[in-house]
């Protein structure tokens, strides 16, 4: 096996501090602690095909190399950002030239390989020509071929905890900047700036140490860190995880948590108009007729951002998020629409009853269109009690079942009153013309099971 490359003296601090043994590795205790899967794999001096999935600066490349060296394997590394199928084939050919030695083919940013490029090394992983280790910041379920996934194990690396970053920082100061003092506030700010990314912390430390010349202050750390940024990807898992958390905080009636996730997304660079669209969805999906003003405010906040832009428009989004989080919740409309769609998809297309059809022509009138229609405004309380608006060929079905929360509680009471009027009208007709009652009123079918009424 060729000797391990030694970082040059002028390499970045993160490269110089890269551990070479498992006992030097900091973090990922869920994978490397006693009895954990990768610790056991390293102890067995074997290496297996795997995908290491985690945020930047969590040690994916370093861990892969340590595992390869623990197994005595040859190391071949490619970056999916720069490499193509030709490079993969060259790496495979090199592995075949050393049949007596295990070759680890490490692909960094493997999610950037398209399907054809991933297929290029799939058969060689299957045959054991190489042991494949891929590193990715994106969900392998979406970015890696299912055939390749089935031949690998996926290990999830987590952002480094505060104590892990503190350990790395103290180690780096002792090894690379001996005698350098760092103020407590500067130390705290340095760790916070990392946001779980060891590489970012170490590179910021290096610049701050050069600026401080023996003493690092909070100002040095602030200058070295430049414009901070959070772990966020406008197209990746972090994006969808955070919008999911925002939605669930609103649904769970937690305005403070909702504001936190809103601030996280804005801080990460999310398009506020995307958030506005999702807030409008929350208004209809989770509140609905429990408070119809929710949708009005969501749309108003959307429009306000269009008119004001940042940062003023973001306050309108915050107002909508807080209001929606504080409101009573109901998904009755969503459930009702889903039940209605399922019913329509599984039943015949019944014709519209003639009494509900318009009669714009003489022929339509002669065919009976509109005949017998009861104009609701001419009825007591503007309600045509006992009238049926479903097709005559089908039974009544109750799709919408309002919850006993917010305005929907009043809606539920109103609908219950109208049903009583219908039943009273039906009872009077039955008493007057029992032989005709069955044809005038159908029974009610229940498609949604038990619910709050």
C-alpha cells in the first residue's frame, strides 16, 4: 500500500488536523462508540461498501480513509464534481491490476453522479473488484440508484456537538498555535459559528489566530468568520426538513417554535415567497373553516411581501405564522375533499337532476330543465328544507364533518339545525303521503366513520 499523503505545511488547518487513527476521531459516537457498527468494522480489519451521509465538516472523507487503512486496503479517491465515467473506468482498471489487494474506491459528493455514471461502477461493486464508499450531503434514497443502495449500507453522520467542536478547537490550539490565548467570548463565538461543521471552525480559527498574533479576541473571530451562514440547502434535505418543522409547529399550535423555524429558513436564504406559499397551504390544510380568516391573512401576508420585499415583508409572514399557530385547528375540509374525490372516482357519473339544470332555451324548458326547483330565498330562513341536491340515483353522503373547535363548532351547530329541519319536513311528508315518501328522500350514507360533531 502506498504511504499516506502528508499534508503540506501550508495546507489549511482543517487538513493539517485531519486524524489518521480512529482513536483521534472526534464525534459520531453513535457509529464509533464501543460496540457500534463502524468501530466493530474497523476492529475486524475489514471494510465494506457503504455510503456516509451527513452535513459538511462531519468527517465523512476522514472516516472513510481511516476505515480503509485499518483494513490495509488500497485507496482510490474521486470527486463526483470533477470526475466522469472515464475516471471511474480508469480506477476500476487500476483495481483489477492489483487483484490480491482490496481496493477502496471513494467517491466524494456521489450524489452529483448521474444514473449513467453510477451504473459505470455498479457491476464492479457487485463482483467485488472494488469496495465502494460514497460520501454525500444529500439523502441517498433520492440521489443514489436503488441498485447501488441495495449493495451498500448507509451510515448517517450527525453535525458535531458543541463539546466535540470544543475538543477539536483546544486540540488545534495546543498543536498548531502553542501559547496562543483565546478570550472566553471569542471561544464561544468560534464554536457557535461552526454550526456543527468542524472544517468551518478550524479554518476560522486559523485566520483569527493569524490576526491575533498570540491573543484571539471576539473581534478577530468575527472578522475571520466573515458573513456567517447556516447549514441550509435550498434544494436539499435541510430545506425540506425545516419547512416540515415549520408546518408541524404551526399545526401543533406552537407560535414560538414556528417563529424559530421561520427565522432559521430566512437566515439560511430561503425564498420568502416560498414560505408564503406554504403558509397559505397551512391555512387551508390545518385550519380551514375553523377560522376562515386564516387564509385571508396568509394571502395578505403573501401580497404584503410582494409589495414590500425584505426585510419589511418578512414581518407580515411572521404575523401570519404566529396567528395561524394560535388558532383552533381543523382538517375537516381536507378530509371532506379527500372523501368526495374517492367517492367520485369509485362511483358512476350520475346525471344532474333536471330540476337543477338551467333552461336557457325553449327546448331545455320543454325537456323539464329547472322544473320543480325550489328557490332557497323564497323559503323560510332561506332554506329549502327536505330538498336533495345529490343526483337522484345516489344516496346522500356526508363528506364534511366539522370539528367542535373554533368557528367550525358554530358551523356544526348550524348544519345540525338544518338536518333537523330536513327530518321534520320528511316526517310531515311521510305522514301525509307515506306511499310517496320513499321516492322523495333517500337515506344518508356515512363514508368517513366516526368524527367530532
